[in-house]
C-alpha cells in the first residue's frame, strides 16, 4: 500500500522534529554546547516543521517542495560542517576563537571579571556514532527527509 501525501509529510515533519529535539537534548541534557554551524543546521528543521503544518492544511505541491528545500539546506550545512570536522576545508571565521568577542566594548574586553564563554570550534567532533559526527548524521538523515518531501510533492 503506497503512503499518502499527508503520511509522507508527517514522516518528514516527524524526522525534522526528532532531529531538532535530539540537538536540544544533546545541548541541554548532555551538556554539549553547539558551534555556529550546529545552530545553523537547526533553523531549516524548524522551517520544515512549520511548512509541514501548512502543507497538511493546504493542498498542492509547493509546500512539500519547500519542505524538501529546507531539508536539503540543513543537509548541505551538515555536509559542509562534517567536511570542516574532517579537515577537508576550513571553517568559517565565526567558527574560531575571535568571533565570540565581537560586539564587546573596549571596556568589556579589558574587564577581567566579565565572563565571556569561548565559542565552540566547528572543527571539533563533540559526539559520533558509527564513525559519523552529529553533523554528518544530520546530512544523511536530512537527505532522506528531503526524499520523503519530494515523494509527498509527487502525490499532491
């Protein structure tokens, strides 16, 4: 029995929601602070969840296609992030130590009592499973979610 458009959308939305919940769990329960690229990977998942709610209420192909684009966006960021972790290419300037100091005044920079957290480097793997980091898993799973979105669009 083929899956319906709405079932595929629910699976894709559930996948994005689960990946987003997992990221927050690793951060708030596991104590793993996210880097800049980790945070960027979360936004398309949130967009996919919102697009899914709209797609369930409205017919057509446009919203599932946008859901697929959201999933592919986070997959692309995750793939880039995994490449940074593996040393295949350099990370962004915001992934290094100096970026956490932007926005501070000169007096704040000179204040030894000011507690400024060091930014989390993007090239450090905080957790991995089966040789893949969280960023790599996000890339793999989000690509699969994009496939679900595209199947939903075809069934519109």
